């Protein structure tokens, strides 16, 4: 009962704030979102300290280090900016999307789709990952995105309705592999964010910032089964804009030892994600318990 009342209060408050942010000019609304993110840094000590702990471990610095605290604060600010931008997504369309985002390497996906085997785009909770899906949706790729349902169904319905309005197809995380493989075989683009510790799904342990981290193995298994190429893609916040970078295809190691191949190829992806996170640490979700398993 108490949790239900609290969730309802948060839902109503979030809707009111969302309306206010949406009614403002987009630049002002996004600025306000960043400010609210900074406020939450101070108001949510549990998540603030989790960010301190993870950053301290990853960069081998004490939790009290000035740089660690500054990165953690900017992480919350980035999430606030993301939330405000997401609220304003109805203002973004196929005519103005290029005003918000620069593209590098999109031709790699275009070329891969010519082979009619579909394409897997791997990203992580870095920068503004939702905007990359919006870009592909507005550019007529009709992407499919594997999404983890939100705990509050009201938020889940709102978020997915907005995604669908931008030509994004939603695949619930619990969907069967067979269904996702069939989507790939129809030559579709499927987006996955496999950078979190989710012990309810299949995964393997690979190195991440010098420590073994339980990492979803689904993307690699999908690629092995479907034959679809895998491209890492990251949407980075940069100089007041966003830059969507499509990296070179991850060439899968296929030795015949299935488990060994799953681990080796998951490590390839994870190492690349770590490289980006090290370069843009203030844009990743350090409050997530990445090494909890």
C-alpha cells in the first residue's frame, strides 16, 4: 500500500514536471532538466553513494576524490538532460532531426542491410541512447528495440507510446529468441543495450574495468544463430549537440566451442563499451550496480 501511494505520487509529480518542461522552449526545458538532475544528485544519497563507489573502483581513486564527485554529479545532470529531451521528442521529426544529431558511420549499417540478413546494433546506457533509436526511426529504418518493461506500467505505456510514435517497434525483453531471430531474418535492424547486470537473463562473466562483470550473452547468441552482423553504436552528448557513432562490425570468433565463443565475443563488445565509457564517464549510469552478481 505504501509503495503504491509513493509510486502514484511520483507518477503525478513526473507528469506535472513533464508538462512544464514540454511547454517551455526546448533549450530552456532541457536546461531545466539538467538542473533537476543535479538536484537529484543531492536528494538521492543511496544512488549518489553507489555512483561514488563504482567510479572509485573503476578509476582507482578514493570516493572523496574531487574528480570522482564531479563525474558523479554530471552523471545525474546527464540523466536529467536525457529526461527533458525525451519529454520533448514529440517536437523532433524527420525534417529537423539533423539539427540535433550528427552521424558518423551510418553507411556501415546501410551496406550490411543490403545483404538481407538483418543487423544488430549494440549500444549502452551512455549519452542519450533513446535519441539514437529515434534517429533510426525517423530515418525510415523502422528499428526494433529490445526493452526492459518499467516497474510502473503507467510510465511503461507512456514511454513506449512515444517510442512507437517515432516508428520504433518494441520487443519486450522476455520475448523468445525465435521471435527475435525471425525479425532479423526479415532484414530488420534490432537495437540492444546489453551493458547492465541483469541476473534474470542468461549471461557470462567478462572483464569490465578490471573486474569480472555478469553481462548479457543474448546479443552474441542472436548473431551466432541468425548470421546477422553486429555494429556497436553510441550516441554521445558533444558540444551542445549529439553525435551518433557507428563503429566497425564486430567480427565474431567462431571456433566451434560454443561457450568459449560466447565469452570471447561478449568480451569484444564489452571492451569497446568500456573504452567509450572511459572517454565519456560523465555520460554513463554509474549508479547502476554493475558488479552485483
